[in-house]
C-alpha cells in the first residue's frame, strides 16, 4: 500500500513532494519545514501557508488514489 502511495506522490509537483517528505516521512514541524523551504524570514506566515497547502495536497492525493482504485490507509 505504501509503495502505491509513493507512486501517486511522484505525480505531484516537486515542491509538494518535498513538503510531504519533510512532514510525513521525517516528521518535521511546520516551522522547521518553512525554514527548510524558504529560510528564516517570516516563518510563522510561511508555516501557516504550508499547512493550508498540505491540506490541498492531501485532497489531491485522495482523488488520485480514488481514481487508481487504491483504498485509503
């Protein structure tokens, strides 16, 4: 099942893939992800934006999984 989701993840934009890896695979905080992806400027604002983007990416992955006939984990 995980390998199927990894294949779906590869269909996402590279930035979205990186965000998922940092959050899900590595378990980084949103503040840490904001620093990794954009430096130390306005971390709280970027962290909030990344959380919203993460929710959109999760929905996109759910749609891709449904289209591929993959059941949710």
